[in-house]
């Protein structure tokens, strides 16, 4: 291809425009002798010093054509027209061919003693021709000295290939597998994978994503490469069929998808970890559906260089694709992975997965090493030298190849005593690479140093922009490096790669500090000239190069571009990448002569928010505190408020520490009335913080002020915070009508603003309120609506919470099998994605077993209650509900004395003064159960007075939505303990009738048990037995044996 990128003019017809028709390439058979070489047309071979040097057919034709036309300069177009008629070829083919010829005859681009480059015109053969002398019969060697093919120099590795194929067969049958090839640099990981992909060709679609060495690659770069290759295989209709609603999230990875399918359905905008989960889920779904058409092999090369976001995605896909025909292969260097390395966490996670196996690649044995050495060199090697190289290489194939190529170039090694090579290699492979580089011309090597700054892979246009070399001169030098095996040419036109990471690193290390700084600056400027200032695809790359040059360049420009790159990464849910860019921006700001404190504070806040979204909670808190210190010092209340609000971000279910509360209080005082939005958000945060949220009256005061401040505002973040504050202010039994109104308003406003989290908050609020009111039909409607929206959003937190709502709704209706099945789904959905999900799942399972009548070991029960209790520490008075729960455990395990002591302690603490918050109803329910079981008349009387105003409500915890029957049923049993037996029976029968009417079968069974106990207390044994028979039928109807555990003395 010409510089324009098009096909060579005239190639389609096989003739140059305006030229004559083609003639045979050569008219007669001849031999030409020059220097120590003979080129024979008849034998179609080149001989050098009596040895045959095989050339590829096209390379031979180029050489032959130049020799035949040695009297003149032959243009490049003429050579291409004669040797590659009608073929579309890349620009590098001809320079590479010339470089191969030069190496074969002992010439170089610097010397040009055989073939001369005439810039702007073409090439000319300049060596003196003489008559060929009689020579000994040539010695044939099976392999070219200048270039080894990947098939011919691959030896060994049969066992790893067999293991890969076995794993593929498993994946092919729909049982996804993961294989990790691990070994030291140069051990052959990439070549082994390439050889296996050749074997699997035709049986599956292979897709390779290579992690970028160094910095500057877009987030999720290996998966972007894989996804682009996969999408390119699809026509528009099959591609549309493979995508589903919500898969527009993939546009963040491959924006070009919008050009193929402009009407792909977009999803609701999301934030934080939830948005990242949906992106991951979209990719997993797309891969799973594409694998139904054909098995897929996904290769992730050089995982030790992967960004943390790519590692998180890899971990997600490892679980999500387990039931699909997808085989994932990863390669990484074990030398580069320490425990603190980001890859270490991924490897520890994968090591626990039964469908993942680690395949270590060891060094080749002596025989294999010697065979590889011979094949690569293309000739027999003196046994002493061969043995010494094999010993020195220690089975590392890359090292063997590098030294073999030195031998093939007629290099020699001096042997010392004990047959040791006099070649000291403190870093073996790297030094061998250095020796290889010495064979290149000085200009070529300098060009490669500039390419090394760009990265392992580079674009020829970019390199030309940086180096200032002419297009033709650059092609010559790249061809020289290609022929030397230093570079490889990718299938994408104009894209080149260093043959190994160590090659690139060696060249980069040759640059001094000042040279590196200038080279990075020039690269950043070239990126901007070529792609423009706003190119998203190259923004991260520019940010990296500007940062690397900031010490000698423009640090504020580095800050600006790093911030933009961070914003792009955040929109792509690559939160760890965003954190890295913000950290760079802060470092670059330190280099500015007059660093602005406000700017530093803003960068700290943005970085802290990115850390929060990345799940780095401790790091986020530390950075928020640093930002708060600066905001305080420069008297910027808005920045101080932002730091304070960040310390208590959405999704944080832990009790805020005293420092956080003090920061919120300080920020509230600082903003005063000047910043109403920030004031509203801080007030809303304080509704659930000690001591501000201890009393419900204080919560209502705070939330009312916050709501007034945002009246008329359309700020979604502020409105969401205010609705959360109003939710906290209406918990407990005393503001249920207001809570219903808040829930309905949240749904309406959320729908108007297209804010799904606010809509979900509204449904969640209404589920809790209607549960307390005993309106199960309404509960079911809102549970269903919440689940549908959560499924559309595909965020783990909301999907998990939606499943938990469905579970407790099923439990409250006695649908235990349904609840248990969904509990398994919830545990899988929350694991590793939702904080405290395991504790919550354990707590729900504990209550499910209790409702079924199953017994939990005392130690396990206490541990579960403590774990769930830690989840509840986000609000006040949790000590009382925990103490009441422990009382019930003591009763369940036969420790009545301990239970009685703790019950009295609870009531000695002024139980009447407890805040009637989200814990109050369940605390009273637990206390009532204990008072009834222990026959504590005085405490029963106090409880009756406390609960009488709430006779029509149900005992429900407002956060967990755990249902413990009706207040009316407890009032009936408490009346019996107080000696009012007839009232007790009437109240209990009325409670049973109401509970059965609403479909609360477990609650109705508990009321029947209380009625049986009351009748037995009254001495009405026959009536009690009749009620027991009826209750047993009810229990059998929904699979509960609780009646036999609570009433073991009655006939079963």
C-alpha cells in the first residue's frame, strides 16, 4: 500500500498506468557472482561462502530483478508492479524484502555496499559482478538464516497443548473453562498459545486481547480488542440478534458499535459499582449468546500488565461464563506477580474456581533446547558451542532463539576454560537482545528508541510524526528491524510491534532521563496533531505521555488532560483507571510553580469519589479528609461540604465514626444559608447519624429543613439525598401515612427525572410501610415493581435487594421453598459485589429455619445475630434490639435464667423511653415473646400499655422487613399473662382471623400456638387439643414444624 493507504495504482490490471503489458520476469537462466555470493536463477538460490541461503520466492524475485537492472535505479512502483502484479500489499513489504536481502549477503542499510537506497526514487544493485567461479557443491540447509517461521522453530510443549485441548473440549460442551499459562519471560507462553490456536482453528472462534505494557492504553484494553474482533465477524442482523436491551453499555468499550446499530436500546444512566456491574453483565451476556452460535476462545495475553479494571472484568467473566461454550486462556509472568500485585487478587480468586487450571511452562530440556537452537540458526552448530548455549539458556526458548540468530549471522563466541562461553549475561535475555540490536544501523536503532517510547505496539504514522523521518526512510529502517526479527508487522495496516517486551524495554532503557522526557513530550504533541485534542480513543495515551514529560514540560497541561482522561474512564466504569489519572494529575500539580490549593482540593475530591466508586472505601475516606483539611485552610465551604458528604456516601451501611459526624457538623456550620443544596444534603446525611438521628423528632426536623431547601430543585443527587433523609424520618410505627406519601412521591419524582435509584427507593419505602400496615397485596405489587426495575438496571446491589424483598415476602406468606430457592440466587448475586450480603443472607436463612421449626446451634445463632447486628449499626438504639434477640436465643437453647436476667436488664433501662424507630417494633415483639414464655406478669403489663396504640400493625423490622406476626396477637397473649384470660382468647381468635385473611400463614400459626398455650394455661385441655389438631393441619399445609418445636408436650 502507498502512503495514502490505498492499493498500488495499476495493481488490479497488473500494469502501470500508461505502461506496457507485462513481460516474463526473466528472459534467460543466469548466475551472477559478487563478493562471496552467487545468485543462481537456474537453481533459484543464493549461495554465500559456499552455503545455500534460502530466500522466500518473492524476495528472490526482487533480488533477481534488481541485479538484472543494475545499470539503473529501479523505482519502487516498478518492482511492485513486476513482483506483486494485481496484489494489494502493505507498504512495508518491499523495504522488508530489501532488508532481508541485505542481511542474507552481509550488507547493511548503513553500508549499502550491495543494494543502495536512492531516496525518492527506488533501489539500485551496486556491487561488482564477476564471472562465477567453479565452486564445490553447495551445502543445503533446511532453514533460512534470516528468518525462522513459527512452525519450524516450535519444539516441545506437547503436555501443555494437550491440557489446553482437554479444557477446550469441556468448554465446547457448554462447561466454560479457564486456563492460565504461567512462566518466566521468554519461556514461550505466547508461542504455545499461538500453536494451540492453530490447532483449534475451524472448531472455534479465537480472539486475542493483549494487555498493554506501560501506561496510556484505554480502559479494558484487552477486552476492547476481543470485542472489536468479535463484532467484526457479525453481519448487522446477527449482531442485532446477539444484543439485548441494555447492551448499549457496550458502547463505552466500542463506540463504533453505534455506527453499526444506531438504534441499539440505551439503558438508564447509573453510577458507581452498580454501573460497572451492568457493563460487565452486558459483555458477559453478549459473549454467552455469541458462544451459542459457535464456541469462543478468548486469549488474554500478558495479564501481569493488565489494568485493575480489566482484572475485575476477568474475575466477573470467570463466574458469569461458567455455563457457556467459552474457553478463556490467560498468560502471565510469575516473576512479576507478588502478593500485593493487582493480579495476585485475581489469581487467588480464580484458584478457588474448580473450572480454572494453572498450566506452568518450564524450560525446555537439553535435547529440545539443542533442536530449537539448530532449527533457528538454520545450520549445524559446533557441539561445544551448542552445549554451552544450551547450558547458558537454561531452557528459555527466547534466549535460545536470540543466541541462535547471533550464530546464524556468522557471529562467533569465544570459548574459555571448562568450555564456558566468554559472554557474561547478568540479565541473560536482555543482554542477548542488546547484542542483536548492535547489528542494526545507528539510524534504525535511534528510530526504534523513539518507537519504544510510544509503546510495545505503535503506528507508523505516529512514529513518522515523532521522528521527523521521511516516509520512505522510515519504511527502510522498519524493514531492516523486521528482517532482524526485532519487529513484527500486525495485520492492521501501518501497525508494528516489538517482537518481545524485553526488546522494547532494552531500547527504552537506552534513553537518558532528558531524552525520555523530550520523547514523551513529542509523542503527546504528535498524538494531538494527528487525532485532535478531543479524541477519546487516544486521551489516556496522551495523558500518560504528558505526565511522563511534565517534569520538563507543561505540568498544568498534564493536569488538564489527566482530569479529562479520568472523566472518560469514569464514564466507562473503569473506576480504578480514573483513580490512576487523578493521582497523576495531583503529582503533575506538584510540579507547577504556583500550585493552586483550591485546584488541589478539587482533584483530591474527584479522586476520592472515584476511589469510592472503585470500592476503595478506606482510601476514599483518607482522601476526603485531606481535601477537608485544605478546604478548611482556604475557607471554601462548598468544597468542605463536598468532602463531608463524600464521607457518608450512598451504600455505606456502617455507623459513621465520630470524626465523620464532626466533619458533617462543621460543614453544616460552614455552608450556613449560602449553599442551600449542600446544606440540604448534609442535613439529610445527619438524619441517620448519632446523635442527630437518635430521636425521631430530630430526624423529622432535619429532613423537613432539607426538603424545604430543595423545593423546586431538579438536582438529582440532592433530591435523592433528601428523599433518603425523609425515609429515615418516617421509620418506626408513628409516621406510616407520611412514609407512604414519601414513597409515592419518590416514585413520581424519580420517573419524571428518569432517576431509577429514586424510583427504587420509593418502592422499597412502600414495601416496608405496607408490611407494617398488614397490606400484603400492596406489598406484592411493590416487590414485583422493584424486581422488574432492578432486573432492567442489572446492578448487583439492587438485584440483591430485590431478591431479598421477594424472599421475605415469600417467607411472610409461608412459601418457604420459593424463599429458599431465591435465597441461593441472592447469595450468588451479592457475593463479592454487595457489602454485607453474606451476613444478610445468613440472617434471613436463620429466620427462615426458625419459621420452619428447625433448630440452629446456639453458638451459630449468636454469631449470626451479631453479624446481622453489625449490618444494623447504621442507626441508633441497636443495642436494645440485639439484647432482645439474645434473650430469644437463650430461650431457644434452654437457658431460661439467662433469658430472664437479660429481660429485666432491658426493662430496667427505661424501655418506655426507647426511640420508636426502625428497631422498636421488633424489639417489642422479642420482649413480648420472652415475657410470655417466662410468665413475667409485671413486664407483660408494661408491654401491653406500650403496644396498645399499635394494635392494627404488624411486627416488622423496617430495614430487614422481617415479619414477626401481628401486634394484636401479642396483645392477646400478654393479656393472658396478666390474668385477663377471656380477653386473651378473644384477642387471639381475632388476630388469627385477620392474619389468615391477609395471607400471613406463619403469623397465623404463631397466633394459634399462643391460643393453645392460653387455653392450656386456663386448664381447658380438650379445647387446647382441638386447637392443636387444627393448627397442625395449617402447619402441614405450608411445611412448618414450628408447632412441634414450640409445643413438644402435646401429641404430634
